[in-house]
C-alpha cells in the first residue's frame, strides 16, 4: 500500500501545453504539499494545504493551480508549460502540520513526477 | 524564519568508514529538525527526526544525529558506511506550513 502516490511518474510535453499531476494519500493526514526539485536537487515548497484549504502559496506563477477535492487528494494543474518548469515535482503529506510537534510535522513524500518540457 | 545549512555538497567516504554529514540550523524557537534520504529516481524517505526528549536521535539504517543547541547543529553520522548508503541527504527544519530543506549533500561510498 503506497502511502503517498503520484501519477504520472514521468511526463514529457511540449511548451505551451497544459498538464496535470495527481496526488493521493491514504494516511489520513490533514496537511498536503507540493514541492519542486530543480536540476541542482534543491527542494522548494510550492503550496501547502490543510483540510482542503490553501494555506501557503510560495509566490508560484498563476499558471500553477492546485486543487484539493478532499483532504486525501491534492492535484496540480499547470497551464502554458514553459521550459523552466522542467523539474521533479513531489507531493507530500503530514499528520497535522499546523498543530506543531515532531509527529504532526513529519512529512511523507510521494515518488515524484519528473516533468520534462521540450 | 527558520533555515538550515548543509556544509559540503559532496562527501566521499570509503566503505566501512565513518559517515559525517553536517547540518546547522537557524531558529528563534525550539526547532523541529529532520534528516531525509533520497535514492536515485525515488522520493524522500525519513531517516530520523529530532524529538525534544532526547538530543541523540537514532534513525533507520544505522544512522543517528545529535542535536547541539550550543552549536546550532544537527549532524548526521553512521559509524560504518555501506555501498547502499550512496544517496542524496537532506536536512530540514519545520516552519509553519512547510519544511525548509538544506541544499542537500551527495554521499559517495567507494569500495
């Protein structure tokens, strides 16, 4: 049983296209995230959701639109893809990050989606 | 705001040698600190986390880390490196709503 699962694992697309990445967690967690890992392996937070509500948007371009239909799912839609969007995108979840504590803040990560824009 | 700095982007050790990966944190409040490992083409796996109950934290695969408030450090160690330890290691600190990651350290293990 995969705790945090993302689909697809690989995504190759042309500039200007629109694409979506899906994420589901079966851990019963309240908090979900999207992270971007660039070519230098640097990990940066993009969005944080708590119980389906957007809490953090780290100055991500409007072309990126997360959607959380329920607290177990957090999908990422990207419009008008650009070459610079090529990266690995990770979904993650935490029990209840906004309550604090080493248990609540521990994040569990998906396997990542490698997006290549050509 | 909290932050972490990992010293050394690349560490190379021989199999059986001590592994030491350095992480310093900056935080105005007691931090929640974590070490994650990323194997090639995989997601991040939690190695260990700092619990305020103990300054020496033991994790999976024989790794441990010691929280030193006086030095604002949370270095990761393993007494004897194994070839399977070759991976990318990330130190992270929790800030409300997100984990802030260090730049990562690539661990190379030579036979």
